[in-house]
């Protein structure tokens, strides 16, 4: 064995550059986080070498005694992290990502061309919940299923539940999906359950963005009301990049067998055992009381940033946040999300442009999404993120002036100086290098 630096200096340099980018800038992308060194170690472990198609105790390859133990451990921890009774709930920990978890869950629950309803992409939903445009079916979820998205109220930015109910009565979906990628409010699962029941539809929650907050009791739990719950493991849950599918063990419909067969062999091949090792570590960490403190702080930080932006008179969709993210509507000040994202990039602040309620263009949307998860993982508290929100205000001021280059250069220096002062990041980078 040689080290990466000896074997491939080119890739080693890129890893080092990316490490510095992550720690010398401010990460505000709401779907990202900084996972722990322990998770990364498990993720880069010898488990990457092993094939193990099948499930614990029933594999298509030999040599899986430790993989079986690992996958069982990961499943146990997944159920524990969300307080689930193993007699009632099961979990498949093999999905490679949130998208494949969703497609496998849809494959298990419904037939091709069945009808689905999820929150529309421009309203904060995710691509995999049936997104299509007038010109094109964009994702497999709209190619293989008939999709009719529901919307948020354009005035309040909150899901228009009455309209959703009316449309569900007309469209009669087989599957109702809740969960989103840019929705700053909690979900009314009880109400959605009633709407689904009226149609005899399954209710699936994709809690990818909020699963860490759900595990910590900082958001309503979808498990009380939903048949199936999917999640990514790398957002607020702070694990490696992957997905999970939780399902009610309904014997009559043989849900366990349907979900497991939909993951493998229907949608995937061999599990990524190194990733499952990383998920297991992340779930152990999520069960630690320190994670509850983290999740509470994530919410407090998102709110602290919102309060600073309100102070300057900016408009936030839904007038604030109940979770880890803010949706900032820039249209009242005549800016686009693309412009603000670009200036943020120039000053080492990473966030993404995002559609806001009533937007007509997905390419040049009127807002940006601001998340608090990664900064909170760097031990930042309210005071720190208030400073970050001040930087964001400066970005807007720069965007509105003619001297964008000079203004950006000055602010970039300031952001760099600010992040250098963060002892925690310096410590982490030193640890990573060691
Ligand atoms: N579901 C939701 C709600 C998401 O926000 C995302 C990604 O951002 C996904 C699914 C897809 O996850 P992945 O990128 O791991 O496929």
C-alpha cells in the first residue's frame, strides 16, 4: 500500500484543495453538512472491497459474515435513532442515495403509470417527487408515473392543503408524497394522512432534509402517519451520502419483501458496504445526547439568521423558518437568486439560487436557499451566524452597486479572515492532514 499522495498526487492535491475550500469558506447549502472523521474513516474502509448482493443471512456471495453483522447493526441503529419498534417498522439501509431510495420505494408501492402527487419543484419539492415541465418529463418519477404536483399558497408560501385536497379528490393518486428540499415549515402529516386515506392512497414521507431534526425531536415525526419514510443520510443527519427506506411491516401486503426486492434486484446491485459502515457510525452519533444539542442549535441558528435579514427589511418565504433553512425572496429588491449566488461564490460563501413561490423561471429564480446545518457542525452559535447574515446583507448591497468587483474582493478578504479565526476548523483541517 502507498498513500494517496504517493500513488496519485493529482487527486491528493484536489482532495487537499477541496478540504481547504470547505473550511476556509462558509457553507450555507441547506442539503450539505460536514460529517465526522469517524464516518469518513468507515466510509473509506476495507468494506469497499466486498460484494454482498442480497440481505443479511441470504447473500449471493460468500465471505459476508462481517458484512452481515454490519448491516444488521446499521438496521438496528436506524430503527433506534427514530425510536421505532422493530415489530412494527423495518428498514432497508442499502439505497445508494435519496433518489434511488425514492424510486425503489415507488417501485415497491405502485405500478407503472399509477398516479402520484408530491410538492412541486418550484414550490420546494424534490425532482424525484414527479417533476416535469410543459416541454419534457424530467425525472424517472414523471416518466414512469402520472404526476400532478401540489403547490404552496403564493401569498403565504405555506402548502395549500385545501387545494391539495380538492385536487386529490379529482386526480385520485395511488401515492401521496410529503417532504421537500426547500420548505422552511413543518409538515401536517395528520392532514395528509386523511387526504391519502380518502383516496386509498399510500402516504410516503421523504424526510431527507429534516431527518436529523426528526431524530432529535426537533420536527414532527412522520412515522406516526406514513406507510413508508425515505431519507438521505448526508443532510441534517450528518452521515455519508446514501439513502434509507423505512416501511411498516404490514404482513397482509408483504411490505417488507416488496421494499427489499425493489431495492435489490429491481433498482440496484451490490450494496456499498463501506457506506453502510459510515451510516452505522452516523446513526450511533445521532443517538448521542450531543446530537440533540446540535439539532436544537441548527434551528436556533437558522432563526438567528432570519432575524438579521428581517432587521434589514428583507422578505423570507413563509415569514421565517421552523427548521434548518431559510428561503429568501429577493424579488422585492430587484435581484435574482443567480446574481446573489454568483457574488456569494466570489466571497467564499456557498449557497444556491432557488425558486420562490410564484416564480416563473426555474433557470433565473427569484430567491436563494440558506441552510444552517454545516455552520452549526463547525460549532457556530447564534452570534457567529448573525455575523454570517451580516455578510449576506453586504452581498446584497454589493449586488446592487456598480463596483461589484472591488466590493467582492474586500468582503472575500473579510470572510477569509473570519473563517481563519475559527479554531475548530483549523483543528479539523490539521487532524485531516495528519
Ligand atoms: N429527496 C430530497 C427531499 C432531497 O432534497 C434530495 C436531495 O437533495 C433527494 C431526495 C435526493 O438525494 P440524492 O442526491 O442522495 O439522490
